[in-house]
C-alpha cells in the first residue's frame, strides 16, 4: 500500500479533513505543519513566537524553520512506516527538502493528492469555520492573502509532481464522503503502480 502521501490544495480545500480520515484507515500518522506550528504558538516556544505573526498575516513561515520542524516529526517512531503530509510541502524549496529527507530514509513520495476547490466555496468554508473555531487566520483579509500566497508559492507544485507522475487531481468541491471515496481510490491505484 502507498504509504508516503502528500495532500496539497488551497487553504480550506479540505486537505486536513481528508488526511485525517485516510490516516485512520491506513494506520499511519497525519503530519500537518499547520497543526505543528499552532502547537508551537500555543506552547509559547521560540519557533511559536516567530510563527505567530507570520501565520496571522497569511504569509508562509520560512522554509528552513518549517523543514527543521518537519524533520524532527518524521524521525518519531510512529512515522517509520509512512506518513500523510498535510500542508507540506508548500513551496518548491520544501518539495526538494522533502525528497531529500525521504531519500535519507530510503523512501519517496508515492502519491500527491491535489484537492482542488475554487475560491468562492473556500472563502465561504473558512468564514464559517471562523464562526465555529475562531482561528486567528480565518479573517476575510487573511483568507484573501492566504489564497494569493497559495497561487504564487504553492500552486506551482502541481506541475512538478505531474512531471514526476505522482499527481492525482481530485475535485474537492463535493461532499466530504464523496471526496474521501476518490481519495481512497487514488491511493489504491498508486499502490498497484
Ligand atoms: P494550515 O493549517 O495548513 O491551514 P490551511 O492551508 O488554511 O488549511 P486547513 O488545514 O486549515 O484547511 P483544510 O484544507 O483542511 O496552515 C496555516 C498556516 O500555517 C499557513 O497559512 C502558514 O502561515 C503556516 N504553515 C503551515 N504549513 C506551512 C508550511 N509547510 N510552510 C510554511 N508555512 C506553513 O480545510 C478545512 C475546512 O474546510 C474545514 O472548515 C472543514 O470543515 C471544511 N471542509 C473540508 N472538506 C469539506 C467539504 N468537502 N465540503 C465542505 N467543507 C469542507
């Protein structure tokens, strides 16, 4: 079974939702750099103090800091058999770093699931989440900035992974269960390659 899987897509596309479901069914950890960074902010660490204003502005935390944090997480015992990356890589430099980290472990990215959703439903979803969870970066201005940063820095990853033959595009603008069925089918196909 494919065991090193990257989820990527615009903010609010549902990559976190899908990655957590798949993690349960495959029995491998979901590694969300957004969640890890929020834990640092909450815990008042040095990294958290640097990340907090950056995240609240909708910008990306510097590659080097995020990659160092990810490397530590990847070295934990539960990630030995595989991992689902949720929100990492987010830049071409991070994609290079991930390939390097995995190569050191004798692994590679098996599949990249691109959860695609147009801007309008994204803004609706995140405004709704702001009402429920009150996340600091779910304000209308920050959502627009996150989408702009996504287009500039993260969207080019699709071309990179398409060239590598690992990209699968999934329409994320459908009910969660329907998207999850396509995610599971994509992982099965990647496993039989
Ligand atoms: P993240 O936590 O990754 O936030 P995000 O991209 O906005 O995605 P999120 O996980 O919240 O949303 P999801 O697609 O799951 O990052 C936050 C910040 O951390 C970044 O802006 C950046 O500053 C920093 N950061 C994180 N990783 C970094 C990195 N690698 N490099 C540099 N900086 C980094 O969508 C979830 C929402 O959609 C939920 O409300 C859910 O209920 C809803 N939803 C899901 N599926 C749905 C469906 N099918 N229909 C309707 N609603 C759905």
